[in-house]
C-alpha cells in the first residue's frame, strides 16, 4: 500500500511570481516591430485564435485500446477553459505555479492551455527526472498543484515529495488509484470548473484578459547536468513572438499532419505544439519511443520534430535489416546510400550542375531502395525538423538523398527556443540556417555565439547571480555554444564551450566534431570522446551489436560469441573498431586523432544517468562512471 502524500492544505498562495525572483534584470533588446492586429500576444490568444480559424474534428489525437481517438478544436478550447476555471476553484490565482509531471498526451496540452487561460505559471517536469530533482523543482518553484499521469508516476516520486511545503493538490490524468491516496482527477477538476463557469459565466474571459504579454507563462528547469536545475523564466511575449517569428521558416499549413514524439516538457516540442495548433494542423501523440515506427505507418505524418539520436536509430534499424538480408541487400543499401549522399551534396551545393549519370543512378536508387524508406515512415513525410543537439552531416545527407529532408533548428530553453532555422528551399547541411526574424546573432572574440531578441528569457528563477553570468554588459545572451557566421548569414555550431577540453600538450579539442565522424561507422551506436588533461583523446564506444554479429558471420569469426560482453572482449572486433576509428579520423590534426578505444557493453541511457531527458550526453557522469575504463586506456602507454 502506497503511503498517503502529506499535502499542506494551509499553504499560503503566492499571487505574484515576481517576488524575490530576480535582482538582476537583463538589458532589454531593441524594440520588436509590433505584432500585426491579427497576431496573438499571449498563449491564451494563440489557443483561441487557432481554434477559431482552424476548426477541426481531429485537432488532437491519441491511441487508446488500440484505436485512435480524436479531440475536436471545439472540445480542446472548452476543456482548456474548464481546467482554467477548475484551477480558480482550487484557489489558484494569477501568477501561482502548477507543475506537470507526465509523458506527452492530450491531457498535457489541455492542462498547459488551461494554465495559460488562468494566468497560472506552469512548471513542466520530465517524467524521467530523478525524484530528488522533482522535489527540488517543486520547492524552488513553489508549485501549489502537481499534475501527474497516473498512480505509477506518483509511486516513483512520492517519498521524495512527501511534505513539500507549498504543494496543496495532487491531480491524476488517469483516474485509477487516485481515490486510494486522496488525489484528485483531471476529469473531476473539469467538472468543478464547469460548475463554477455556470455560476460565473464571465470568469474565463476575465481570467484570460488579465494575462498580459509580459507575464510569466512558464518556468522550465534545465536538466541540471552542471549542478542543481535552474528555472528558466519565459514570458508570454517570449514564446508568442518566437512562435510567430519562426513560423515562416517551415511552411507549416493546415493540411499537415504532425506526429508528436518528443516530451512536451522540452521547449522544442512544446513550441512545436503551439506551432501545430497555430497553423491548424492535426496532431497525433506517439504511444512511446518503441512504437514510433508503427505510429508513423498508421498516422502517415507529413511533419515530425526529432532529436538527432532518433534519426541515428532509424538509420541503424535500416542497416540492421539490410545486414540480416544477406550480402546482396547490404550491398544494395551501401550503393544506394552512396549515390544518395553524392546527389544530396550536389543539391546542397547550389550552382553546380547535376551530372546526368548521377541523376539516373539516384532515380534508380529512389525506386529500388528509398521508396521503401519513405513507405516505412508513412509515405507522406515532407519534412523532419531536428533540434536539441547537432545533427551529424552524414545523417543529413543520407536522409536528403533518400527524399526525407531534415531541416535543422538551433536554440536553447533560455531563447524560447529558436535562434536560427533552416528552410526546405535553402537547406544547407552542416549549418542551422539563418537567424529567424527579429533575432540577432553575433560571435564573441572567443568564438561563443551571443544573441538578443524578444525571445530571450527574463532570467533564472531566484538566481540573480546565475542570470547575470549569462548576459554580456551590453545585454546579449551568451549561449555557451561555439560557432561561426558564414558570409551569407548561415550559422554553424562547432561545439559547446564548456565541453571543449585541452590535452596535456595544450591543444583544445571539440569532442562533438570528432564524435560525429566516428558515428559515420555502421558499427558504432554511441560514442563519447574523453581525454581532458591527457596526452591524446580516446573514445568510449557502444557498438551496434546487430552489425557486429552480421560482420562475425560474414567473416567466419567463430570465437567472437554473440553477447555484448563477448563481442567487447574479442581481439578481432577491437581491431575492427580501431581501424574504423582510424579511417574516419585520418584527416584530422594529429592531436585530434583517437589513439585508444574501449567498447562498452551497455547503451548510455536516461535511466542509467548518462543522458539528459533530451538525450544529450552527461560527460561528467560518463567520466565518473567509467573512470576505471578510462584509466586503463591511458595505463597502456
């Protein structure tokens, strides 16, 4: 039996989210050109105008009991209004905080919308967040309400959050088990809101009209890879201007169908959701990461927002199937990919004529091989959008050559998030496109990318010193990324400033650039470069086990075994992996070349602590967890 959560019913309401939250105020950017009269100024207006202009029977779609079910535009706005009224009935007022801890679902979007109509600041929490971090976020934000998906979600965190001083209400999206622990249910909150709306029919309009563009909309906590999480304060103006100013880059329209696969706790997918609704698209929520392939074939989306790791997994799965099909299929795939990459490189390099023979080969590859790829993702995909981390050039060229273009965007939680984005018409692989409208970018003398615009956060919640540290004296936000601006305005990201490391010989190395090369091997699943303060870089590699097993069968290596542990110990496998790394790093400077490798049996994961919720590597965690492995690599000298 799960113990009841101690809820402090007498917790006092903090009606203003501004008290003591910032002693340092960033210098505001130059005034943005005013929004046209038909553009929204708050997120409540985004929802209202989207529904009015794009009435749809299938605005939000989810799968339950093996069947896709739809929520219409009218239902969406009605439920959002009633959730807002329900929050008011609970005693929440303008500026109070409500946390959301759940996987993505229509309930997540509806709750977010309800908070925006009520003037309540929502605080998203990743469903994979460690329980102590969940408690820190609740305490730091002063959340009065916590929405969770279900009983299992609650049981994972209840010990950590028990006794949380400000928490007054626990509300489940799914009703099973809620009554047993005294939690509320979202449907009951909606009914409570309905009763209040009947008594005060003008309430929802009054609440929405009280929200201004300068009010906080959300506090989003960073993943805490470099210390305790920091709460990024984003206003309605931050998010709405970024939505409007980035919309033109991607040419979304009401005929598009989006499959939502990333967590809504992440600003990238959340702004994407606002954009989907703003443009009148139909949104389908993926059941899980494991079922994305099935969902793509069922939904047949035209648009998906993804992180690079998902594209790498899709391509790895294609390689696995080809390898399992024998030499002929594997050879055909390798030929088609080679042709596709050459064709894509010619396409991107504008002004160069396409060689006729290459065009013919590409048409053949498209019919024989790439048509199956396109059917595998539903047959209607016109655009993938990649964000959250750098997309390897290799993956970009492969997918473009296959007729599945990936456009990169760039930004941070602190920038709401988009700073720059590519376009289908000018998709320059290796860059993140040009800065969006009303956002400025400059490169500092040390190579750091700095930016300013209406999208820049108000600051870190209750952390004035940390806020001050990320702004220049003249008011530009320091991204922490290293990059360069090309002559025609395209932005290229080369590494994270904090991730650069220096060898004992004094040479700086950008690990992500080297890792991207090594990932070009079909035998590599994941790779992390190490070597800070050492003579040379080394690499920790998680192999692609299916590719290695196919290789051992093809080469007749009888003593390799089939388990990850056996493959990691096999001398011929180690030699293969080292040769792969040597070849892929051959044209790097001598000090950048990887001289030692170690193979890891287990994939780096969120659950294992090595990846953030957005699938970025926590380098410090990897360094600590595999300290003995790393030390052995350098002990061999």
